[in-house]
C-alpha cells in the first residue's frame, strides 16, 4: 500500500490530510453525540462544530446565510432533493450532456412522470455554449442544472454566463460541484448561482458520506421528505425554515467534523495554490501521454478552464485491461469505464469501446507519481494491440 500511486482522485481524494484523521478521531471520542438536540454541554459542543462547518462552507461559496447551507449524504443526495423539489409534471428543465448520473437519473425518472428535459451537448473542446442553453428556455422552464467540472474530461463550464441568462429569465440555476468544490472558485453572487450541490469526500478532502447544498435566499425547494429535526417536535409537518427544511434526522456529525477539518486544510493552503500545482502536474502528465504512440486523449487540446482530470485510451486495448495492468503491474490506481457519465462517452464515441481510462490528480500527488504513470502507460502501449 505504501508504494501505491493513487490517481483516482476524481472518485475520491486519497489520502486525506493528517489533520482530518486526527480531528475526526478526537471529535468522535470526545463529542460524538447527537448535536443540538439537548442542552447539556457535550451536545452543545457537537452542535457548535456543525454550525462552524456551515459557516466555513457558506464562506467558501460566498453565500450570505449559513442557515441556507444544508447537510446531506453527498452530491447525489443533494441533487435529488433539488431536482425533485423544483420540478413537477408539466415543467421543463435544461441540462447538459456533461452530466453525471447524479443529475441524469433523477431527470430521467421525472421525465417518465411528465417533466420535459433538454440536454445541451458540449462542443469539440468539451464546453457547453451558454447561448445554446438560453435557446432551450421555454415559458415552463423551471430549472437549469449544470455539472460545473466534468468528472471525465475535466472541463470547467462558464457558470457566470449561464447564470446571468438564468437570472434574467427568472429560472433557478443549480450546479453539481462534485468535482469543483475545493479546486476552483465557486461564487454564489458573481456566478449568479441559486443552488450549489457538493460532496465532501473529493476536493474538500473530507470523509465519504457527507455533502449537501447551499440554497440562495428567495429560492424555495419543495418538501420531498419529512422527519425529525430535533426542534419543534409537536409540529405535524416538516419545518419550512432553513436549515431544517432540507435536513432530515440525525446528521452525520462525524462526517461534518471531518469535512470541517478538510475545508480548513484547503482554505489554509489556498484554492489557487492547490489548483495551480495540480494543473502543473496535469501538464506534465498530458505532455507525456500525447508523446506515446497509440494513446488517444479527449478534449485536451488545451488545459485552460480545466481541472486535473484526464481521460485517454490506448488504441487496440480495452480501457479495463489498461486499468488492470496499471494496478497489477505498476501499482497505479485509476478509474476505467463510463465513469457514471454515459452521455459524455456517447458524444466522444467511447461508449462503443467500453469507456476510457481516467487519471485524477490530487493535492498529495507528486511529479514522481505522474512521470511514473507516463512511463507505465508507455510500456503498456508498447504491447501488441488486442485483436477485435
């Protein structure tokens, strides 16, 4: 394990900062009770950590009210709440072909119930044209939802331009920030965002099982669940005020503590510094891959407006076979297949060849790691092509 080169940070960041492990252990041993449900000191201390984490994330997204920061399990959980809570039969939504199944599947389910959906394709460089999104607006459009940064091709979409069109039309604009939160700036005001759905275990460097959403003032998401809130227990309906409106039952308090430690680490290092170093390594990796015969890359003519996620194939080999050799023969962890983003692969044409190989660079990767990856791919590509 000590020799493993982990290049699957698009799936989850690993390892976490030591501060995350230490803080989670300390917190749960000393304050691992149900937060805010009672008045004893331990309960209040646990609740304070939850509220401090709300404030940290609200500041990270340039929000204005920490109570509008609601915790859930992950981005998929948050996006289901948003999509199901803003759309009903007869409504129309606009999304893109860059999306992860965390957006696609909720929209497909609602489409069976009478919601209309348009998916705007990305161009040859991997970007969605904001004008094409605006052209899909209808009188009954009630949501635009866009993947901020692709988990396959790494492109970062032009949120401010899309958001401005949505704000002018009075249409709520939600983003899937699974890959971008903790890597590139997210600004509720400057980018005209209404909802940010995020997960904690990727670039925010927290544990799995924690995520959530920030909802701008004036955007009201309909109740689709109900349950315990820890306050006003006699009220028969689930509470309308935030954060209780979109939180249900006992929160993952240990996950929130780990997320607090992760976000604190990210803010201490600085998003720009982290992203700059990851993209420096991505440039070395990309240049090395492009110099290898039979290696094909996707939407990587430029690394401008990208995160450090790169997809490639070796001509004549299945992506899964390449991934297995990288793991077994070279100790390199990566992700192969369709990456839960089938429309991306349909557009690239890689759906017909079982997807692609993905490298995802994180804050603990080094130049030695990416150069070892280039060498490994070069040796694999020198093997005979698979007969088809």
